[in-house]
């Protein structure tokens, strides 16, 4: 989750900085560590592997994101790994210090709102995986990467790799490649150098039966 303003200042006042290299495992799945970090520079992937070795990417970590809160709150094992995509810096606090920060309303309020938003998002993803075809899940994943309300031409630079998209929507790379080719033939996406060009978010969303609307949550 992104934190800023007072919440960010409160966290940094209690944190210690670290540097990391590309490919570094910032958090390891099933580990019993409970520290929390704020990404200062660089990006990372939140991912997990099945017993068969299939990788599932849950989210992308960018500067300003707070990571590792679940294990800090309940003391359980890590539910996923966080692997750095490039060189960067992080700021860390111990579980004990994090729980102390959670007693401060200015810090805790944004986190409570984040957890509510995350539950809604996960509910939506469960619905997608259980009811939709690969082509629908792929379009929804592309739409998530374009700001809502941005209907003009948009560039995803660099373009998300087909393997990464497959991991995000629980399928295989070949299925993503096939559906991306279909979208390109329809003029809804175009590869330009290392970027993916989307002429119109609205036209891409219109390929879905519900027009790309998110299902209402209770």
C-alpha cells in the first residue's frame, strides 16, 4: 500500500534504511520474519510458487509502498515472497515498532482503509478466476495498469512480459501470447519498441460484456 504525508513521516522516524541489488529477495515466502519495509527507490514483485513450480505474481511494489504488514500484525509466516526487480533502497521497522505505530491514529487510519480496499480487490479477483475466460482476465489485467478515467492513448512502458501477465491471471504464457495477438489484430493494442500502446481504454473495456465495470461489493 502507498503511504504519504504524516503516515510516511511517522514510519521513517522509526525506520532504518537498507540498500539492495536487483534480484534480491526482500522477503521470502513461508519465512518467520515479521519486519515491515517501505520501498524508497526501485521496484519489486510480490509472488509465490506452487509445488509444481508455477509462479503467481500478486502485485508490483513501487516507491512509497509499505510491505509486510500481515505477518507483522498476526505473527504468522510470510504468505508470499518479495523479489527486487532492480537496485534500490528500503526502510525497515521491527514488528514491535510497527505494532507501536499502529496505536497512532494518524498512522493506523490509512492502513485500515487499505485493508478494506484489498479485501474488495481480492473478492473481485476470485470472481474473475472462477467465472471468466483467459481473454477476459487478460483484458481486465491490462485495464488495471491504465489509470481509471484515462481514455486517451496510453503507453505501458516497458510492456508487461507475457510470462508476467500469465502469472498475474493464473494461466500460461502461450495463452497470453495468443490473446495479445488477437487484441492486436482488433487494433486494441500495439507493440511499439519496448512499450505496449493502448489507443483507447474505453474501447478495450468494451470487449467485456459488462464494459469493464467492477462488480459492486457489499
